[in-house]
C-alpha cells in the first residue's frame, strides 16, 4: 500500500506580500511543509535553501543552516516522501527546480490518488449493491 500524504491549505485567502520570504513561507505552509513540532521552521529553511541553491548535500545543509545532520535528514526524508525533493549524486534538490513544477507534481499525485480512491469506492459500492 502506497502511503503518500498530501496536505493542501487554501492559498487564495492570502494577500500578496512585498516580502518574498513571507510569500514562500505561506506557500510552504499551504502544501503542508510545517507542523507544530517544527517550531524553528527547519523544514521550510531546508526547502528554501534548496530552492535557492539548486542542490546540496545533507552536511552542507546542516552547516549552512546550523542544524544537526539528523534534523536535516529527518526533514529531507519527509520532503522525499512528499515527492518534493530527490537525490542525485549524493546531493538533494527540489524536483523540477521550480515551485510551479512542485505544484504540477502534487497535482499529478493527487489525481493518481483520487483515481485509486474512485476505483475502491466503486468496488465497495458493488459489494453493497448500490
């Protein structure tokens, strides 16, 4: 069983800011990159750094962001599970290198998951003779 979790919050309620970092934080929050345990926004900081730099190793990220390597690996694994980050040649990078590609990939994954859900709903309906 594929255990992919997708979280989307409404971005339409956000009013545009002149601060690009504030907008990026809101965007990241909208796709579920923050949770209550991540009080220092480590996941956001890793995501933003990869978006700006292109690719980095976990050691480079840990050093640049003053985080433990364990914290960095934890968040990188989360980002890879969300299919937002990938590894190439021992370096981590944002899939597609743009936010638009991230959203396109999320849309594809959501469409795939909804199609699977429809199939299962149809199978259950058939068993209940609806």
